[in-house]
C-alpha cells in the first residue's frame, strides 16, 4: 500500500508553520546600529558580515550607518543615534577622563605608516628632522602622538625640528605626489594606495614605533566602542557582535571570494592596490585581548600622557562572557 498520501497533508502545514515561526523569530531580532566612515575599512568588514548573514546567525540585525567623517561617527554614538562607532583607544581614554565611559571591542591593529618617495633617504625617526612632514588626523592623532613620543625618547623634538602640516589624508597623498612634502604620517590604507603606485615606500610603520616603546606591536589601537550603560543593558547583543566579528574576519582570511562583493567599496581599479588593501586589512585583524595586552594598551596611554590615576580601567576593554 502506498502510504505517501497519508503523510502529505499533515506535514505540509507543519512545515509551513515551522518556516513561519523561524522567519518571525529572525524578523524579531534586535537591531544593532553601527556608525562608520562610508569609505572606511570597518565598513568593508560590516558589509561582509551582512553578506554572510552572520549578524542574524548571532542573534541581532546589523544596521550600518555610513557617515562622511570621523567626527560625525563619534557624534552618532555619543548622542545615542547609533549604538556603536569605531574609535581609537586614545579617544576612549579622553572620554573616560570627561566622565563618559565606553566599552572597547578590538577592531584593528593597523594604525598607519610614514610614507616617503621611493628614492628618499629616510629610514628612521631621526631622519625626519628638518623635513616637510605631513600629518593626517591633526595634532591629536594617535600616529602623530606615537611618533612624537618615540622621537622624544631619542632626544628629538619633532614638532620643532620638522616643518609640520596637518591635513586630510587624500590632500597629504596629493602633496607628496607633487613633491610639496618630504614625508607623510598617514593611515595604513592611504599608505597602501601610495605604495601600489610604485613611486613611494613605507619608511617605517607605526608598529615599529610600538616596538620601540617595548609594547606589543600588534596592539588593537582601533576598536568598536559602545556606551558603557548600553553595553551593560545589551550583554547578549554585544557578545553576538563580538562572535560575528570573529567569524567575519575568519571568513575574509580563508575565503577569497568573500572579497568580491567589497571591491566596489574599496574603490580599486587594479590588482596591486586591491592586494595591498586586502592584505593590510587582514594583517590588522586583532588577537584576543589578554590581561597582558590590556596592560600594554594602558601603558601606551600613559606613554602618550595619561596619568596613572586617570587611566580607563581594564573592565572597559571587552572580554567575552566566561
């Protein structure tokens, strides 16, 4: 006897109900609003997360809010119009000193490079004395603060001995191309684009400066930040986001095809630039924050001028629930 007709009718409604319940559960997932620079590297990572469905797989719906500049992104998270933004540890420390605490989840260990023409004689910090030096991000940028600190340890007052010009990274890149600057302190992805042209090189990287300060060269100096009260109220979402980030970074490092959807955002027209940007991004993927690495981040902050009593506490550096 053929039993299939006996099961067809009751199973179909049951499967439809299960599918409906699943879609309803997914649709009901809480939103996580993250403000990022429209053409920033964090935007690549978040889009890759969405493309793979890793936000929903970890219990939240990611909503990316692109903005035109870093100040706008910081304003979004401080005002509450976004739940998170990308900031460096120096910014988080400054907020702590103002009485506004943020939870810090590592994003990247890539800071930047000191870029010079390929035929430049610059090889070290000391060689920058007397040169026309462009600095991205302004006088309080982490790269410039690191460079000044290392220079001072070597007996060099770089702000006095070099001719400093602050400007946005694209303007500095163009000034270097035109020979209006001898060297620039710039973000790693702008350095990668210059190196891809073949006429420029990295004299040294910010990681070299961390090594000179006897710190872990792979410190995650950039992170996703969340208001502390928000983090306390949304423990599960924050843990889900941390898990989704780790899975996204693993996917980007092991599945080359995952990068294809990101190429339009990367604004690349040649393979050399694409390869340098991809490899630079992957090399900055942060390792887990151990107590030792948190201690190094705190020591970095003291080297950059923070008093011991004013340091942001270790609890603000995110650790997954045990």
